[in-house]
């Protein structure tokens, strides 16, 4: 691995790319480019896209096999780039790329870095890579202190619950847990602390009390809730006031672990929490990167800083190749949606006047100057929404046809369970299905990402047990996964762990799992009871 400034040609290209990005008013964090060979790329991917990881953890059988395949020529090992966003951002280039490809990769990275900096979920933390390197040292120290066996057992338990990370969920830590240092200010219904202070409550016979709409009973209930809240926090240091979907984050903060164990949980959480951001914004993010990559590359070709425009066109078309909705290509869908929106904003077609117009001919000929620049309007979307809202608002039936999202190979239609009524037309090879069906399926993915929705709802169930709730959405849990998952959470929590799924209560403690039948409760009932300082579930 070496810095890009060791190669004068690539360093000059980097400066040209940054120059054009700044000329286009792109807001960029500091970007650091490195050059890697194929083996270094494979190693980097195993290290979760960070330049370092705890010693020997990544060097497993999978990585050894990958090295043998690359060295023997069985594996091409072609990776154009890998980027770790942050401030600074780290981007890694493959030394096998041509100068033209290196320029396009750097232009692509510009889009990723800006998107991570601007987006509402903001995945651009200050000095994140350096912080991970600090955590690696702590994990290596923990390995020595814990001993190899204890270390590997805890590492495997923590690694198994990585899918239960949800830092951007509606029910993340900030919106679910209140402790001595955090009082839920980030919830939608939060009230500033200054407005919530009551210095003196008037006696019941005063004029002020007579004018108040609150009854003495309501006042007493409020005081009782505050007292209960304070008692819960003082006893445990924190309390749940809403279901918590970020289970690994909860365990990282509140599990009774040693400092060595907490360092492992911290490392797992920091290195994998970015995945949630990627899943929720992949279409917008990749589309934004392709959008600015093309604009910057056109400027480079104009000034003849790079050669090979035909090769670039072929590569760009290969990356932006249309696919059906179930195998969607985020590069194709994202880039074309951003380009389409730019055109609409240029014509003033995203406005109240346009939508209120009833004359279709006038709408077809609509061409009014927008209030803001189109690019400014696109930036506002980057700052305010994620993929779900992006598709819900702008993916129309016409665009679904245009982007070939509803075109499915005929042999796959039967296996997908598509009704004949949902098939609009067919030819010898393809079937076109209802666009609304496609859109609903895509929105369903961004609602729950095809994962069961699991929440912590009680940290003191049956004297210290951890109670987990499976939200019913007609997707059943795999029974062969329930026992090992509960066992690993029990290993970290060091107390019994319980899971409510439908009308079954599973419990795991002392290497033994039991299950009993219970009355099914809804997620709404659980949330309401937590807000009212009540036990959310009682057997």
C-alpha cells in the first residue's frame, strides 16, 4: 500500500479531479488516495474496508483460499476501488487500473464522499479510520488479557449478532433508552430542557391553578411518572422508554461486560454500523457517485487530461446496465433517477403549479424556470431523504417501464408466484408485470430489508433477564437459528435471555432452552406500556 503522490501521473489526475469538483461547487471532506495490488485489496475487504484489523482475525481459511486463487490465476481479483467515507475519507485504487479508469474511480469517490457528508443519515464521522485503528490496539490488548480461548468465544458471540445493528432505525438507542447522560432529546416529541422545568407548582386554591386545564389527578400522575422514571434510572443507570431495535448497540453500552469485552463490542459496532447506512441509501448514493463521475470525466476528456472516451463509455454502460427489480442495479437506477429529476427541475415540473394543471397538453409542453437551480434542488433531496422516500416519491410506473424494472425472464415468473392478472405482456423470452407490484415490493424491502424485526423491550425481565420481542409481520423466525442466537446474547448479557415470538416465549439460560405458550401481544401494546412506565410483557 502506498500513497498516490508516489505516482506523479496519478497525483496529477487527482488534482485535476478535485479541481473540477470544486469548480462544480462540490462540498468535499479531505480525501486520501492509496494504491493497492490485488492481494492488498483482498486483505482490505476482509478487514471491513479498514487498513487494519485485530491481529490474525481476518487471516482465516477464506482469506487463505482467496490468496491461493489470486496467486494461481484462478481469481482475477478485480476491484476498481474501495472507499471508507469520513473526514478524512480513505479511498483505495487498484494498481491494475488504466489511467482513465483511475480518473473515473477518483471522480466516483468524489460523489460518495459528498453524499456521506450531506445525507440526512450522515456517514462522515471525524477521524473514523484513526478511531478504528485505536480500537484495534485495544482489541489486541484484550486478546492478551482474556486468553485465546475466552477471547475467541466472546468474539464469535459478538460477531454472530452483527445483523442486529440498527443505528438509523426509528427505534435506535437515542430514541429508546434514557440514561444519566442522555434524556431522549433526539426523539421527535422531545421538549427542550429549559421548557420542561417546573420551579414551583401553585396550590390548588390559587387563581393560576383554577385557570389550568390539568386536574389535580393529572398533576399527581405526572409527578408519579417522573418519580418512577428517576427511580428506574438511579437503580440501573438507564431505562427503556421505547422498544430498542439496535440490539448490538444496547449490549455495547449496557451489558455487564469487562473492559476487554467492551472493546470487542465497540470494534464490532463501529466497523459494521456503516452497513446500515449503505443499505438505506445505496440507490441514491451510487447514483449520486455515477452522476458526478460522468460530469467530471467529461471535463477531463474535454481538456485531454485522459484518453479512451470509447472505453469509458463501454465501462459506464456496463456498470449502469438495467436489471429486474429483484436484482436491481443501484448504479443504473440511481443514476437515471437523478438525471431524470435534473430534467424535471430544469423544466419546473416538480412544482405545485405543474401538478394542479389539468390540461395534459400544457403539462407535456411545460417549461418554466425553477425557483432554485436544479443542482440545488437535488442537493436538498440528498440532505433530507433516504432510498425509501426517493423511490416512493419519484419512481413512477412510466419510469419502471423505462428502466426495465418490471421485465422478468419468462422462466422465473412461475417461481416468483406472479399471478397471470399481474402480467401485462409477454414475448418469447420476457414477461412484463404490473409496475405497482414492482414498486410495492421495492418499498417493502426498504421498510424492513427482508430481515425480521427484533427489539429489546425489557432489561429486567424476571429479575435481570433480557426480554426480546419479535414483531409480527408474517415472517417466521428460523427455529434452528433461535437457540444459537439466544445462546450468544446470553453469553454477552450474562443473565437469562427471553424471546417472545407470536404466542411462544423462548428462554435460554445455563445452556438450556425452554419454550412455553403465551398470549400474543402487539407491538403497539408493547410500545404504549413502555411509555406509561409499565412492564411491557408479563407471563
